[in-house]
């Protein structure tokens, strides 16, 4: 018997997103970041991406891989990486909690299949975390690369392209 767990998760989307929002708020509060405002579309977008990966999405074609990281808009680097971890881990915890505490279909699955699904959930979370962190790093480095240009080759050419910073760069 094969049970469509992503469909069951989708049916309970509103409750899961509410739990996700609450878990994120508690995590941010515990970290002293409770004044942070998030877009109303942020959690539903990540929810859909996680489900897309759980439904057999191609790992090479991560949903919305071309867009700038959403978390980067919430806070300055490196705080945004911490927020990224909190946000996506809260989502994983909310979905996991739904499955283990409130989803009778999940309990009907064989134990091995339940564990595999939870493993896939964790893997989907980490795929999105890595995508966001990579995007955050690229966005954070953009001002540096725009100022100095993309330099290939020897480090001396980099020093010559950024006027007034030669002594700082050479001292590093």
C-alpha cells in the first residue's frame, strides 16, 4: 500500500503553516530577533518548494533556484544565515510534528517507509538551506565583486583595481 503523504500534508497546509510561523517566532524570540517582519508569501513559498522536493522533484532542478535568496531580504549578512536556518528548520519541525502527531495516514505506513519519508523531509530542508545560504553569500559578495570586478589570475591585479585599498589588502 502506498500512501500519498505530500497530498495529506497539502490538505493540512493552513495548520502546518500556522505551526511553522509559531515555531519561527519562538526561535527568533529566543535569539533576540523577534522584531523581524517576514513577508506573507515567504512561508507558503518555502512550503511549496519543500513539498515539490518531497513529491519527487528533481534535485538538480531546485525550485526557484534562479531567484535571489528570500532570507537575504530579512536581515543583514551574517544574521540572515541564522534566520535561514531557523526558518527552514522550523518548517521541517512543523511538517514532522504534523506527520508524527496528527496524521493517521503516516502511522499506517510501514516503519521503514515512515523513516524514509522523514529522511527525505530532512534532505529537502537541507537542499533549500544550502540553496539559500549559497544565494546569501553570492548577494553578500556582490558589492565586493562589483567594486573590484571579477579578477582572474594573480592577486596583484586585484590590488591594482581597487584604488586606495592597496595597503589594506597587502597587509591582510
